C-alpha cells in the first residue's frame, strides 16, 4: 500500500499489527470470522461460479456471508472498501 503515491498519503494505518487472544476479545473473533469467510469464498472460487440449485449449504452460507460483508464495507471516493485483486497480483507486485 505504501508503494503508491495514494498509499503514502494515508495517515491512519497502524505501523505494527496488534496481537491479542481471540478468545478474550470479541472484536478479534469477529475479524477472524470475516477473514476466514472471505478467504474460503475466494479459495472455493465462488466469485467465478454461479450458484447452482443443488449447491451445498456451506457454499450457500459463504455466499450469504460474502454479500453481508460487502454490503457493510464502505467505499470512499477513489478507494474501494472491498477489492478483489487479479489472480496474478502477488506475482506481479511481490516477486
């Protein structure tokens, strides 16, 4: 993020990660859940597959959670709240 001119203007990003016991902190549990749901949605390639009538309940719930998360992720002018990077993103920018 800091590699771009826009990223260098951001002044509200924590420099170091905050570690905590997710069993003791509801916010961390929620963040773990959201991150896990998004990761599974994309690793299951549900963003590229149309829902089928006999789709598993697991995939149905992943789609439901993804929609809920996206609806509650704010977009700011010029910055998307939830952004799906291209499949070659890591290899292009982090060689």
